[in-house]
């Protein structure tokens, strides 16, 4: 094994990869490592998958630049040919799910799992305490929140890019006017050409939520006509009543949960709770008499949610109690 391969293997092994990812990587090495062309391919794929420093502030700045540059994003290049390229691409997807997510988000043992299906589909699953970032075959970037599942094909053939989601994800979709991008959930179907949006649909919740960051989306809910959203609008579809609501919001309160660090600066209490819901994958039930106009400044890293709520309770007269996955906020 050459020095190049040793460095890559060491880098890979020190990121606490899930067992499935480790096994796939070992199989690739057993078959291909040692040949100069194969190792150059390995190095190329590894460098392409590694997204930069662990530093959370640097990553947040990078993401902000990415958001601002969305109109200039072009379609992904055509896939490379050949068996080695295909194997490396398969490995790269797993590296993006596991290695890269662990590095960028600073989460250590990520706990993400990936399952390859015989019909050339890919399942990505995150655990209850893990998040992940990865890239779809067309170059679309996806941030997957806690306890979420995403299915997508190994390649987007045909005239539609279609994926399925259960949980929450932020999509940064590569624009392709000739091939719409569609996300299906149990309550809502979202179609875009290229934009940024957050979509949340957990099976244990009685609603699905769509928040548009930039561009435009068309959402269709069961029994309803399609709805087109503008940036900073939120659409909610309810499971039992079949009704929908939409409202103007600040999308920045819904799209920062993936950052290792998050600064809430002079933010109203109701917006703080929105951010906490998405960052910690919880639901708040807030009593009507709780004063939500108070403004707070918080710096969030990896603290337990209870510590954050205790800190809030020191300056705002509230009590909190957790039951069945919901946190009830009452006035003190």
C-alpha cells in the first residue's frame, strides 16, 4: 500500500465510520488499491468528498456564501465512465454521508447508516442523535436532520429527479429547468427547478412543514390544489384534518439547525423556540399567556436542550415540562 493510500485510510479510519461504510471501503481497497490509476482515483474522490475545515464558523460562512450564489449554480457534470469510477462514486456517496458529515458538523461518531438496494436505489438514514450532509447524483446538496430517512436513485435518469423523505432535510437543489426536482413525503409533494428549502415530515407528527429560503416551490397536499411559495413563506399540511395553512416567516429561523455553532442575537422568544425545535428535533407546546415578545441572545453549540431552557428560565418567567416527545412551556 502506497503512502497516498495509507494517508487516506488513516484519515478515513479516524472518523468513526459506520460498519457498512467501513466494509464497503475495505472491499474497494482489496480489489483496487496498489494500482497507480486506482489510487489516483481514490485520492481524487477523497479530496472531492472532503469539504473543508471542521471550524463551525468557517463552515457557516461558507454556507452563507453558497446561499448567496444560488442563481449561479449550474447543473452537475456528466458522470464518469468505467468500473473504477462507478465504484468510487458509490464509495464517495457513503463518504459524504459518514466521513464528510462527521468532519464538517464536528459530531464525531455520526451514527449515519446507508443501505444500498438491489434496484439501484440508495437509502440514507440518520439516528436520533446524528445529522448528515451529502450530495445527490445531480450535485444537489442535502442536510439531513436527526432520525430522518431519504431515498434516491443511484442516477437521475428520465425527465424527473425524484426522492422520498421521512423526517427533516434542507435541500440546496441544483437548477435544471428541463428536469424538475421532486420530494415526496406522506403528506406533501414538493417540486422545484432549483432552489433552497427546508422540508419536515415525521410520521409521528400530525403535520408536514415546508419553508422556502430562496427561489420558488410548488407544493401539493392531499385533496388540495397546488400552492406556490415565495421566499420566507411557510406551508403546513395537517394529517388528520387535511387542511393547510401558510404564513410569512423568517426562513433563517428554520435553516440553521445543521451548524455546529449557532448564534441567536436579540431574537424574540417565539423565534428562539422555532430554532430550538429544529436544532434539537423537538416540539414545543406554548401556553397562550407566555410572553413571547422578550428578546434573547444565545450561543448554541452542543449543550443539552435542558441547559438551554434552564438558561432561558433565568431571564424569562417560564416553566417547562417534557412529555411524550413534546415540551410544554407555561408561564411561571
